[in-house]
C-alpha cells in the first residue's frame, strides 16, 4: 500500500481497503449533495439558519 502522505497514488482498491478497515470515515461534499439527499440547506428560504438563526462562530 502507498504511504499515507502519498494519497494521490492510491488506486480505488487501496482506498476501499482503507475505508473498510477504518473505524470511522467522513466525506466532505458540496452543499448540493446534502440538499439532494433531503437534508435542508443552511441558507435561503426554509433553511436551518432562517428557522433557527445562524450559529455564533465561537460556538464551534
């Protein structure tokens, strides 16, 4: 398997092996992916911030 710092050299099988052997995984995606999956947006009409207010930056 390629060194972890050499992530661009991994092929699909190696990436799948890492995901399967990991306890946790995370995927960072664009906003459109969550909206298409039924997760409400943060901004805009009907969004979470419109309904509940924007979270303060020091709250993270």
